[in-house]
């Protein structure tokens, strides 16, 4: 006997018989070899769509087969009906329907998974034949299954019918019917609701209906209401769903049905029905309270979902029913109860988070009314929102230290995210409540901190501060009259807990802009921040807060600078913080030093950097190993981050954004920039480090980052170092080419290539790195995708900033052109850079003779590479970029492009055997016609690539 593996192992083994299908299924389920399983799956997929499927699928449904085999037969039937409907002759519709009815009846007492697939197959047949070929399909389904016979008991037939009715709308939602048919079939299904509704009502209301039947009825209702069944027509069934809620077995499915029914977009038209639903929802409050007392989270969750769905989807409709304002207010209060449900999220309750979107929605609706109506609603709902703030801040409180310590890391993370959601809600609510909200929070905090008789829990204080921070982080609170009081209260807080200390820090950070306008208050909070810097548990909050203060208040910090630098140095030397916080701290110091006189900057830089320079000197002498590599990268990173923000050039032009001091500072004295002074001092040391670590891309990247960030910040102030850095970069790249050196060269070209004094070293560097990279291309650049990428970006930058670089006799322009073409072929790696290269190069065909020459001589090769990519050689996601190259060629080399396109498209089968000569000619004419509209060229290329790939007009092409 043939082994199961042989069936699918050979490509021509396409004999889709019942026996072979069974062998392949055996292989799929039981063969331990994963490769054999994959081959079996592939073969079975082919079998499923083959013409022979019509023969084997019925045989596989035989009662003597195991369920896995029967399931495959039913799935094959569904696939043939749903995806290959046009292959089925019209005269076979009736017999196919009869066979399916018969099989469903047989399986109504058999395997549930096979029954469902058969129901889905019949549903697909119904959708393809309604309303013309099978009018009244649902009515017939109901009639067939209600008839006695077939030896199948009534309960099984009833459940099979309900399964069929449930999957019918679901199959419609996922069907591949054309758009015009979808509309027809949706209408036909809507008319069939009249056959479904009475059946569901009858089964749900019968006292002798088993629980399993009622649960299936509720699922069926859920499925049908998603077809936009009018709420007025499902009203009585929705009422029955409320009656089912006390039954624990039916609770979940009843909730789902109610939620689906009232969240349909069309349901807001049925105002009277919605008004009848409000008291039904309010009547659930007793069940909700009992569930809360019993710790029944599932019931709380379900009832809350119903209340929130009604409120969220129909706020405006219910608000407008002014005669019923009290019942809607009662619903809002019920949702408020759900928001404030006792317990800590997510450990003791998971319901409160469901309500947050409702509060956004209700506020939006209230604020969208015209002013006179809005004033009336605000009178009622502003007190509700003040209550909401209290509830949210209570929910945001941390549990006791002991309880919090028992939480898992996942629970702590969920709680953190929940607090962020509360923070966002408070920020939004501020739009309605305004300054009064801040006053309200300030009064509560003041009473809390000044009440000596009643001991204050740190959780309560932290939550109130968290509320302040939530608002101050994103809202301009500069005008608020309570902030001075708040800043005055902060030092009175007894900080004996990490979470409270964190929130104090973040609150100060959120007020950094306010402190810039009120610098007299800095002395109240800065000592707290500097003290917190020494606590590793407050690392993120203290460092980020200091960075904000140094950025926003730098012109007011000189009196504190010595202290800030000293404390920062101390914590850096003690290595209290993780790497990323050390980098933030250096950025903070960069902001701080930027506002000092140059001599003070140099003095502080000297004391700040000297320990690291000494450490780097020591490391540079050591034999390279993994631990000293990390230390070197860390020190280089600290310097990079310091130089990123140390920018004395902005001292004069800050007044535009209001953060400059009232009196304009004097212009910086002539002489080198402090950063340049430091870089010149450490340059030799950096060269020594490089000489030892030139093989290590991470160290090279860290070195390049220092200079790249300095160049970006200093711009032309970096000029004194251009010559020596260019020389070092050239030596580095010549020895071991790395992408980071190319990226730094690009920055240098960008800023200094146009300056006469600096053109010679930049030109020499550009020629050198180009020459070295060209030799890499000759050896095969596939091993260096990052170098290819960075090189094309460098060439594009040079073309943009200084095309004169390409006039040099030392530069092999032809080889660079061919690199661009090769990079063009490395589609996997070079997405955007090569497009930039060509769109920068082609406009210079008229003014840079070497470029003009090479384009005339070899431009056809570029066109061939582009067409090859469009023809299927490159991912479809790159077509827009090929279109940009064609557009640029058309704009700048029109006559040449016309000739090249004609010649390149002439060979049969190029760029694809799927396109005809006429289609190629049409593509060529369309491209040549479009010299203005780039969007149109992109559409032409996309259409042509689909033709080349045989995808034109397919569903796959449309989905892409």
C-alpha cells in the first residue's frame, strides 16, 4: 500500500480520489514530520478547489467516516459553492439544495463541526440564489425542518435549523458577492426576517424549551440584527432577551444579543423603542448591585456593557427627549456607578474601564448643541462631571503597599495603562469644566495637606496630584491662579513612597513651562528634583523632569547651574541611573550650559567631561573586550547627547518663542564654539579609540554619532573641524567601510559643500568614499545592504547641494551611474534612496556634462532595470518609486526616453510574457504623454504591473 507521504510528495500526484484525500488527511493529522504535514496541506488545498471535489466531497460525508474526514468533505462543498458558483449549471441548483438539506438532517444528531460546515454551505447556496432562483429561501428552510420525518428527533432538528439560520447572516457578512448583488441579497434577507422572528419568539417564550435551544435562539438573534434589522421589528425579541438575563446559562448570549441590537447604526431612528429600553436597563440595577456584592465580575461586566452601549450609541437621541431627561440622567448615574464600581482594576474588577468612552461621547454631544441648549444641559451635567472627576481619581488610587506588592507584573502594567486612560479622560473633561476643575482639585489637596487632625493616606494625595499632572501636561495652565498655590503646597507633601514621589516629579515636569514664566518659584521645587536624582527608583521621573526644566527655564537657571552640575556629576559617577536616563541627563546639562557665558560653559564642561576623558584614555589602552566596549560606547553616547543640546547660537533668537530672558543677552564672543574646543581637545583620543575598534560597527557608529550630532546642532560653527574630521573620516572609511561614516559624510556635504573655504576637504572626502564604495560594488555589494543604502543617499545629497562635485576628473561618474542601476536591482534593500538618487541626477543632464554623457550612453540600461522591476522582478510596493524615475526621465530626457522605451519593450516576453505588443505600446504612449501629472504616471505603472503579473481585475489586486 502507498504511504500517505507519497500522495503529496510528487508534484504530478494530482489524482484527487476519495482514497488519496483520506491518505492526505491522515498525513496532515498524524504524520510527525512537519514537512510532510505542509505538503499534505498544500495538496489538500488543491484538491478542495479541483473539479473532482464534487465527486469526493459527498463520499467523504459517509456516516462510516471519522469526523475529520467528514469535515473536509463539508468544507470542500462550501469552497466550491462560495468561490466557484459560476461553474455550477443552473439545472443542478435544486438537486444540490435537496442533497444539502438531507445531509444537514443526517448530521443534526452527529458531529457539531460537520453540521456547521454543511449549514454554511447551504447558506452560501441560498445567498447565491436569492431572490431570483430561490425566493423565500428562509421560509422554506423553516418549513423543511419543522416537518416531521427522517427519524430525527424534534430537538435535534430544531437546533440544526437554528444553526442554519445563525450562519446565514454571518456567511453574508463574509461572502464575496459583487457589490450590486450584496445590495439585492441584503434586501431579500431583510424581507425574510418575517419568517425568522416568530420562530425565535415562539422558542424563547415556551416554558418547555431546553436551555440549549434558548441559547441558540439568542445567538441567532445576534446574528440577524447585524443585518440592520429595524429595532422596531426586533423590539419584542430584545424585550425577551432582558427576561433571559436572570438565567446564568443564558446571560452571556442575551447580553450579546441586546448589545448587537441597540448598537446598530440605524437603531437611533426608533426613538420610541429606545425610550422603552431605558427603564428596562435601569431595572437591571438591582441585579448589578447583587453582582457587585457577590464579586460576580462577569455579570457586572455584562450589565455595564448594556448600559454603556445604550448611552454611547444614543446619547444625542436621548438627550433631545427633554420630557424624559430624568430617565436619561438615571441611566447616566447608573453608568457612573459602573465607573466607580468598588475594587481595584484589574484585580478586583474589570468593568469600570468599559465606561470611559461613554463620558467622551456624552461630553461631545452636549458641547455640540447650540449655546442656549448647551447652557441648559451644562446646568444638569456639569455637577455630574465634577462627580466623575472624584470617581476617576478614587479609581486611580493605588492599593495599599502590601496589596500592591502581591500584584503580578502584568496586573501592575494593566493598572498603569488604566491610569493613563483616566488621565486622558480628565484632560478631556477639563474642556467642559475649565479652570473651576483646577480650583476644585487645589482646594481638595490644600484641605488634605493642611488638616493636621486627620492622617492623610499617600494614595489620596498622589491621586489628586495625578489629576493636576494629567491636565497640566497637555493644557496651557499658565493663566491659572491656583498653580502658585500648588507649587507652594508641593514642598509640604510628606514623600515617603515611590509612587507618590514619581507623581510629584512628573507634576513638576508638567509645570516646567509655567515655571519659565514664574522663575521665582524655581527655588521651591528645584531642590526636590535634585534630591530625587539620587534615588534610582525615581530615575525616569526625576531625570525627565530636570530635562524639562533645563529646556524650558534655562535662562533662569544660571544661579543654580553650579549645584545642578555638581549633583548631576555625582549621580553619573555613582552610576545610579540606567543608560537611557544618563543620556537624558546629559541632554538636560546641554540645555543648562547653553545659557551660560562661554567661559562658564568651558569651565563646567571641563569638570563634567574630564572624568570620562580619563576613563576613555584608560580604556583606549586596554586590549579590546566586550565589557570595555560597552564602557566606551556609553562614554561616547554621553558626549553625543551633551553636544546634541548644547547650542549657544540660540541665545539670541529665542525671544521669538517667548522663552528668552527679558533683557537680550550679548552676542557670544568671537572664538571657537565650546563644543568645538572640547572636540579638538579629545580628537586625538577618539582617533586612538578608533584605531583599536575600527572593526566594530557599534563603536564606529558611536564615534560618528558624536560628530553627526555636533554638526547638526552647531551647523556652520563646526567649521574649524571640517578639515581634520574629513581627513579622519576618509582614513576610517578607506580602512573598513561602514555605513555610519557615509551618513556623517552626507551631513558634512549638506552643510559645508557649498562653502568655498571648505569645498577642498569635502571634495577630497567625497571622492575618496565614492572611490572606495565603487570598489565594494565591483566585489559584490549584496553583503553590504546598509552601505548601498547610505551611499545612494550621499550621492543624492551631493547632487542636490553641490552638483559641481561631479565635474571632477577623479570621479568615475559612469561607475556611480551603474551603482545607481545596481542599487535599483537590489530592490529588497534600497527602497527610497535610489529613487532620490535618480530624481536628483536627471535634472542635471543639462548643466553637468559628465552626467549628461553617461545618461545618453547608458540610460537605456536604467530603463531596462525599471521595466524588469515593473514586469514582476520587484515587489508591488515599489511601483510608486519606479513611476517617479520614469516621470523624472520623461521630464528631463523626453526624446531619449521615447527611443529607449521603444527599444527596451521590443523583445518578445519582456518585461513579461503576459503582456501583448499592443499593451506594451499603450503603456509606452501613456507614459510619454504624462509630463506634468506624477499621480497619473503612478496609476499607469500600477495598472501595467498588474497586467505583467496576471493580476489585473483580480480580487487580490483590488485588496493590495
